[in-house]
C-alpha cells in the first residue's frame, strides 16, 4: 500500500516536496489555508492588471532547470523565459543612475565608466564569486544540514577565510566608489541579513546577479507556481485550498493526525511547509524543538511594505526592475537590523513587469509593484502605510521626472499584519530567516523533528534558506530525508 504524506502549505518548498514524494510513490495531499496556492508567491489580479505579490526576481535559472530535469521536464514545458536587458536600473539621485545590462562585458564597461580601473577589479571579484557559486549552488546547498561535516570539503577548506570575513569588507577592499559598493552589496540582501553580517563566501549571489542574469517568466513568477502545480497534479498530488491545519496530533511521540477545519485527518507523515515557528505551535508544547527565546534571538529577514498599483498610462524612464538608492543605505539598514523602526528615509524597489510583458497590464497602462523593506514586528497601521506611499511616490516622480500620482487607478497595500494574517508569518517576516554565518546549513532549524516521529519541515526558515531557488531545493532535501528515514 502507498504511504501517505500530508503537506502543510502550498509555497514553492511544499509544492517541490510534493512532486518529489509523489514521484517516489507516496500518496500526497497538500493542505493550504488560503483560497489560492503559491504562498508568498501568490498572484493578485485586478481590473486587467496582474501582479506577483511576492517574488519578482527570477535568478539562478540553473536551479529551476535542475528541479524540472528531476522529472524529465524543462522550464519551457511550463513557461517561457526571457533574459531581461537591462536587468535593472539603480537610481542614486536626480539624473544619477546606473543601468545593469545583460552580459558581464557590458557590466564591466558600466563599472569602468563610473570608476577607472574598477572593471579589472570587478572581473577578479566575479571570478571568485563564480567559483563560490559552483561550490555552493551546485553542491553544498543540496546537503540537508544534518551535520557540520557536510560543509567540510577540500574547496571549502581552501576558502575558509571567506566564511569569517564579510561581503561588506570584501567589497570595500576592492572598491571605493559608493554607488558601485551599493550595487555589489545589493544581491546579498536577498539572503535577509545586512552585508556586514553576511560571509564573503556568499558573493556567489553576485555571480547569480551579473554572471547568470535576471530572467522573467512571461506572465510573471506565478507562471512558475502554476507550472509546478501542473507537474504535481500530473504526478498524482491532491491539493486542498481553504484548508488551514489547526493542529498536529501526536501519540507516543509519533504523528497520528492533523486537524483541518474541525476534522481530524489520520496521517503518520507530515511535511510542515508553512513558517517553521507557526508549525511548531500546531504541536503541544512538549513536542516543540525550539523555544520562543530561540526564535526571538534569531536574525530574521525583513518584512516589507508593499503596494500594487495600477497606472492609466505608460510611464517614462523606468525599467522592469528599479532600485531607489538615493538615500542613506546604511541608515535604512540600521532601522531594519540594529534599532528596528520605520525608516526616516526609506530605500525602495519598484517593478513594472508591463514594461517587458504586455500581458500584465491593459493596453497603454502600467502595473507598479513598490517594496520598502522593514524590520519584522513593527507596528503596522493604515496611516503609516499612506504616509510611506506618499513619501516614495513623490520621490519616484522626482527621480523619474514625471507625474504619476494623478494617474493611479487603484492601489492595494500589504504589510506586517497581512504577512501574519495570510501566511502565519513569524513577526510578519517577508522572506524567512536570514543566512548569517551562525544561521547557515546545520545551524538552521532542522528538516526533521528530533521530538516527533514522522514530522518534517521545509521552506525558507529551514535549509538552505530564503528565496525561490532555495525553497525548491528545500523541498527536494526534505523528500530525500523522508525516503531515507
Ligand atoms: C515581498 C517578497 C519579495 C520576494 N522577492 C523574491 C525574489 O524576487 N526572488 C526570490 O527568489 N525570492 C523572493 N522572495 C522570497 C520567496 O518568495 C520565498 O523565499 C518563497 O516563496 C518561500 O516559499 P515557502 O514555500 O518557504 O513558503 P510560503 O510561500 O510562505 O508558503 C507557506 C504556505 O503555507 C501556508 N500556511 C500557513 N499556515 C498554514 C496552516 N496552518 N495550514 C495550511 N497552510 C498554511 C501559507 O498560506 C503559504 O501558502 C520574496 C518574498 C517576498 C514576501
């Protein structure tokens, strides 16, 4: 008889785990609390506009290829990818910006234009980053974080110094131009910690950025969710939406059932793919591995204030992806990590997928996604959201030299309270637990419960970490552990 497994949540990690488990013969059911699958990668459709509610940067295309190849498929069986050129634009002030294009050669030239001699230094830096990428993304991240020995390889021993220095120090050793420093520190923000807390080994993110490029699935990131859903269903996975798991029931230290919408569903195997902290709270206290103070001590990735905005005209001077670094980078970082508070002058990010993908907005319109990173756990009120919307839209108008506020047809916002309400997110974090030195690999919350037989975890709070590619890998890792246990 087929062994059955119940998966909590339908984010990237859960969907990936479901595919691997179904392929190896398990009968898999996914229980998702919301009415739509995808978790933080859900989609919002309104008045002919389409928005990805969370992830928008499709980086590390090789990880997606490897995922689909495990099922003898390719990404192009499910969605069409385009390499963006330019990849993105960084605004540093009025008429001050740097555009990052789609090849290393073009990026070397952009650096050289900004600071003489910097292209040679960048080439050296990227060579190092590429070698780290090979070690990390093609090998280390596929290890399940069970033992510290997983990290000990001839390559990592050779690079040991890079685990104890930081990206921030490394970048500053090579570059003095402030703008170039910020561009090189930006990719590790995806790992959730500040560059001065992120080991220099993580420069592989710079190779992902400049070396592999920024891609866009036609129709948006949600096409990837739909692709994996299609794959999962074809493998026999059952997906139940509007099905919040309220309790994981345990007898004799083994999982016996889950409670969903007041019904008890028998199961001996559970993969908890919602936020780890929340899933542990579905257990009686004696079966939880980590205390409240454990979670409180951890460095969490930021939360965010997000706006999804419909404009009734095409906008000028923007690209698909845009970063607004025209204010003090370090001051905002301190407001996230050191002294959590709403930033006085926020950095922000905006994407307009309709610039390159006409399917995501009505004709002659633009869809705008605006993101301000914030410390998790901040007070979140309608007034604060409005204040910050005005701050960034006024700056946006000035920096891109156009009026847009009067062209807004609608806007929706999403912030700390929504992350908690919609995803049961710990303190409203947007993308999980940061990858600092002490929160890497075997030092992260474990994939397998040490207290309850038959209970496993997956997703951005466990190994390997935050982001869509790591979430796909997390699903593969948990499935491997289940099959070997
Ligand atoms: C604003 C934002 C921007 C981002 N940008 C990028 C980007 O550009 N590129 C990138 O690679 N990554 C990005 N990320 C990170 C990426 O989206 C996440 O790392 C990834 O989607 C996490 O997937 P997951 O499966 O771990 O969790 P989730 O997507 O959070 O899935 C967990 C699921 O569990 C469900 N759930 C919760 N509680 C229960 C319950 N009790 N019962 C049943 N179901 C439950 C939730 O509803 C959710 O569907 C971004 C994230 C955010 C929020």
